[in-house]
C-alpha cells in the first residue's frame, strides 16, 4: 500500500510540477523579456531531470520482462504511427494509442508510453529540438490522465465514448500547454496578443486565448482532436480487447 501511495504521490507531484512549468507565464511576473528568458531556461533545464525522476519511479521494480516487452512494442509501434501524421495540418496520429494503452495499463504506464513515444518518434524523424522535453512531458500528462480514467465505473459499457470525450479535451490541452510555455517569445512585446509581464492571471489568459484564435492554434488543435477521436472510435473496441488480454497475461489487472 505504501509503495502504491508513493507512486500516486509521485504522479500527482510530477503532474503538478509539469503543469506549472508549462504555464509559467501566468505565475512569474517577469518585468523584462530577459528575466522571462531566464525563467524559461530554468524550466527547460529542469524538465529532463523531472522526466528521469518519474521514469525511475515508474520503472524501478514495477516492470518485469512481460510488461517491459508490452511497453516496448507499444512505444515502437506508436513512434512509427506518429510519423504518418505529425505536423500535417494538425493531423496527429500518436495520441489515440497513448490514451488506449494508458486506460488499460494505468497512469504510470501511460506516462512512459506517452513520453517514450514522442522521444523515439523524434529520433526517427519527427524532429529533435528544445521543444522535445516539453512534448514528452505533455504527452506523458495525456497518458497519466487517460490512466486515471480507469477509476471511473462504466458498468459494462463501452468505454470508447468516455475516451473520445477525454481525447478531445486532451488534444486541446496538449496544444495549449505546448503554446503557453513559449508564448511570451512567439508573440513578441506589445500588442493585444502579447504576454503582459506582471498582469493578473485572468488578463494574460484572455490575451493567450486571443493569441490562439488569431494564430490558428485552436484550428490546429481541432485537427488533432478530430483525428484522435476518429481513431479511438474506429480502433478502440479491437485494441482495448487486445490490450486487455495482454494486461491480464502480464498481471497488470486481475
């Protein structure tokens, strides 16, 4: 019980820290763009350390050969699947498998599946850059959220409806987080779309939403949401059944 509680605490703390890292413009009243750059640099340096910490927590003593094999296969498969749509008019093919896998195997597995998929796909050709740790963490958060949906009792109902709703929300949340951390630099200084250092959270949120609307960020996120929902609807029944049998054999679930 204490080990499970410790893992849950690590998930909660890691998720909160990651969200704060992404949304730093709302909480750090940097008075100049240089101060904001320093704050951003700290978070970029801290993100890989947080990823390593969480991976050690989830991986230490919790993944035997069967579970590690399942995780490796899903990461490899999802990394290739992502290359089929990443960066094309908002079409994103990676998140449906992250959500389905996390729902079956749990939030810790979902975190590693999400972050690992984006890391491997980046090495395969999706692109490596300073944004990669943030992509990995954001995808990991999507996996954690999907894994937590297991606690919702569906009374024998098909979970695809619940997962589709979550997929739509998570798609927009992922896009917002990925834009938020770099928003002060993308929008420049001055104007109604720019980050206003030291302004109230509500005002900067309104400015950020305006930025998302006028730059087409919401349209891009809509493409991700539509793609993920369609893929979950079409493949969810078969994949959930297949992954469920694999989880039972690997003793993930009783």
